[in-house]
C-alpha cells in the first residue's frame, strides 16, 4: 500500500495528518504500510500530483477523500469532520475511508 501525505510548506496540519494516518493504519492492522510525506512546492507539482489542498492523503495513487476536482493552488484544505470543519480529517474518518477503499477493492462493481 502506497500512502502519501501531500502538503505545502506553510500548512499547519500536515504533520498531524501523518500522525492520524499512521494511527489509522496501525488500528486496522496495516502497520507494514509506510506514510511518506511529499512537499508540494509549485502549482505544476500540485497539478501533477492530484493535489486537493494541504494536506491531501493519497492511497495507491488516489485521494482518500476525493473532492470535485484537484487544484493547482498552493492552499490549505478543509475537511468536514464529525464535529466541525477542520484542517484535517479525524483518525476515525481516515479509518473509515481506508476500510471503504479496501471493501471496494475486494468487491469491485
């Protein structure tokens, strides 16, 4: 499993997004999966990387929380969490998204 946290330098949430992603992977028994961090420096890099704002969690090449369209803007991203709008998803949201991704992979339409 290829897991990456795409981020911009000024994002205050990318490190915690990585921590939560690591915790979610561990909770799901996926301790062997590594979490890599990718600094997005230019709009060109953002466009090439399926970037949707910082932080964007990519699993096996696609956004774990797909949005309407990627962006080339070097900007922060907002997530709708259980409690409010936040700068990163909760660990529980990451776990659910990973489980849903695994379920789709096991039972494609």
